[in-house]
């Protein structure tokens, strides 16, 4: 169920970007969603996000930058080893110049570059470009 929530949230972000909106509100929320958004913020794909009332149902307000072309979460589990990450990235992302694959690892939720640097594998959460 957690991956479905993440997928719905990422689709809402893409739809808001295509409509030219400045912000989007996401509900319900999860800790995985906030970690995914943190990776997007670190790479400059969104300006900022704020978590409101995380103890209850909660909501996240995301300030968009207009840079996201596509963003998807995998709704099925896909294990990936550290040496297979680069081949998966080439298969999934449109070019080598931009975009990131987000992976949940034993060291936390990381983008593909950080996972290769730390030499850890895990499960693919999704990607954005």
C-alpha cells in the first residue's frame, strides 16, 4: 500500500507541473514519500516541501520549480544489486545527462549515484527526470 501512496503523490506532482502550478498538496503521506521528496530537493527538482501534522493523516505542501518532466514510483518490488544499478539507469532514464533512480537501501533512501558510490544495492522505489 505504501508504494501506491507514493505513486499517487508523484503523479499529482507531475500533473501540477504540467498545469503550471506553483504548489501542490499531497495527502495521505508516508515517511518514504518525504525521503523521496528530500532526494528531489537535494538535486534541485523541487524548491521546498513542508510536512504538516505528520502524527495524524497529515499533508505535505510541495513548492514546484517547473523542472520535472516525469516522475514515477514502481508499484512492485524490484531488487537491484550494486553492480546492476548503472544498467538499470540506462534502461529507465531517457538520457545520461539528467534524472535519478531512487533506491531504498540498508543505509537509507539514496539516489543511484550515491548508491554506486557506497556500493550498496536494494529495492528500486522510482525515478524522476
